C-alpha cells in the first residue's frame, strides 16, 4: 500500500508518535497474547481498542469535572446505571464557560 492509501484507518490512531504506537501494540499483545493480525487489522482493532479504553478514562474524568462544576447532573436509572443531563439552572453560566473555552483555543 502506498502512503496515501488506508489513511482513514491511520486517522483513527491520531497523531501518536512511533514510540507511543509501539507501546500500544505491545500493551495490546500483553493483554491478548494469542492475538495476531494484519497491518490494517492492527490499525483498525488493536490500536482503536486501546484508544477507546483511554478515551473512556478521559470521559469519566471530564464528566466528574462537569458534575463538580454543577454543569451537568447525574441520576441513577432503574438499571443502576448513571445518566447525565444538562443542569438547566446553569444554562447561562455554561454558555459563558463555553465562550471562554473557545477564546482560549
């Protein structure tokens, strides 16, 4: 495959450095010692799975921060899973916060 082919799968990995990618491949293999795959499979499944696990951690942290700020509310459902929703009482404060975040970028 040429460098221009398969770019969509590569985009899923993001802008990880080679050493980070090597680390992720080894970490995946340690978690799944019987695994084997093609280059495309490694891009699509192994690295994506590792990235998703990382994203879950980051999303949990972000949700905790938003709950702590009072921007979103959490409520336990009948199935014992937590649901998150906008705290409409903080709507204007949230708009101001988002505006400030856009300026900071």
